[in-house]
C-alpha cells in the first residue's frame, strides 16, 4: 500500500468516526451514550466506548468537578472555567485533541464549534449560556 493510499484510509476512518459521533450526539446524550455509565451492563454500546465517549448525563460532575461560575468564553480566554470546559469536552464528550491547559486556543475552538453543531446550536465557537446548558444536560 502506498503512502498516499494509507493517508486516504486514515482520513476516511477519522471522518467516519467523527460522523458517527456527531450522529450519536444528535440523538441526545442520554440515548447516544447510554450504557457507558457505571450502572449499565454491556448493552451494545461498544462503538460509543471505542471512540472514547462517556455518559454525558451527570458524567461531568464525576469526571470534571468544578465549583466556579460558567462565564461567557471565547478564543483567547485563559482561566479555570476554560479548564473546566476542556475537561468536559475531553472526558465527557470524547474530544481527544483538546489540551487541558486552561487556554482557549485553536483546538478548543474547533471542538466547541463541532460540539455546538452536533447539538443544533449556532457553531460560532463562543461558549455562552446555551452552550453551557448543552454541555451540562
């Protein structure tokens, strides 16, 4: 297999994985990610677990404890709320490319836009009340 063919296959696999995750999130976190939580038995959700997703409903409290406020955030912000956002995107929703460095950079922006689009919000990359509400179902 040539290098070009390998690259095309990797791109197609990544595209398929992203598409499947987007479709799952469109059906709603409780439906799409059911069975990924500790109370559920293996109920055919291996695909969801394989792409690193976790149960969104109440999952953020176990994986990303945070007692601060949920301010409006955008690219360039750097604070604990950004770290909380990054934690939720990574540990609850399965985004693997977002560094948890508390800095709202390009990777965080791309993940936020992708998340917003997947839940039917305007994909502007700005984290306001509607995006926080979607992140915390």
